[in-house]
C-alpha cells in the first residue's frame, strides 16, 4: 500500500485485501477491476507530468461507480488505463482476473474488444444505418453469424428501452435515443464492464436524467458500470463515487455519503 497520506483509505477491508494482495497475485473472482499503485507519467516537451501518482482502486463485479474530479485530476488518464487504451508506467492493473498492465498492444486490443463496452458523449453512430445495424457492428468485426448478430442486437436495444425503434436511423431519433443506441452497441459484446466517458455531455438535463435511469437499470440487472464525469450531480446517480485530485484518490464514498457532502456544499 502507498504510504502517501494524501490518498484516502480504501473503503472496505475486502477492498483493501484485493488491492494489497502480493504483487503479481490475481485478486479474487468477485473483483472485476483492481489497480495496485498505478502511476502514469507523460513527457510533455521535456516536462514530466505525473498524471497518476499511485492509485489503488478495487471494483466488484456489478458495482456502479462514478469517477470524477476537476480538469487535470487524472480521471481521463485513469479511464484510459481502465479501458485498456493505455498502460501505466508502474503498478499493476487487473481486469477480470487478467493482469493487463504489462500486455502488448495486440493483446490489449483483444482484451478491450472482449471485456469493455465504451460509451462516449459523442454518439459515434453511422448516420445512414438503422439502430439495429449500428448495434450489430461490433459483432460483425467479431465474426458473429448474421442470425446471432440480429438476436443479440435486438436484445441490447430492448435492454435500453428501444425495442420499438430498431429500424430508425439516427436522424429519426432524439439525442437521448441516440445515446441509448450507443449504450446498446456497447452492451452487445456482453462486456465485463461498461465504461462511460461523460455520457451526458451532449444532452440537456431532462435527457441526462433519462440516460441515468438506463445506467441504473443496467446496473440493477448485473452490469458493472464505470462512469467518468466532471459533474457532481451526474456522479451522484452512481452507487459509489471516487474523486481524484492531483493524480490520487481524494475520496471514495457510497452514494449517500457523497450526496451528504454535496448537500453541504462540498463539490
């Protein structure tokens, strides 16, 4: 464990054991994400930027966690590491029982495609394709047969409440419906984690509430959801809120305690 007193303590004994496990030792099967002292530095024209300075985090299967913090806090860097888009300079990252922090790019890409569903604030939908075809796309790349693709895409659209919109194109859908198509596309590979980066960034407040209800429903059905946001009111929808500051975890609270802090003006 880090001796750095700036870092908030892990919130449960079980979580502490998962992280503190001997280096190179896989955490128990209940833990889908475990980081041990991960650090990430960048050389920006000769200046070393320490984006993450030893982050310890453990997330159970079926947790719904928000990661938030101000600009420069390290939350985007942590999201890229969790999403297997980057690797740390030091420390370990375990995803679903595999240590991915030492993997090469090709292996990382395979893990990313199998284990992670991404949702971005820009919906990234093909404008001329139906909702069904947009959701099918990851399965096309995975070599899944046409019949199974359609079945799984329909199931994913049903899961986000768009079973009656499968043949509509993006320009025939509202912003909230487009984001739900993007969420269905992220779900169709049946990933270990759904990783959402500012998923309400392009939506008005009422539509944002609609999308938060979708994530809540998915979490209730057993999907692990990790949401990165800079908005405290959006983060407060998650069951657990991890706040980063200066490359370290500043706080790690259950929703109720985070909401209490918000109510007291502690953003």
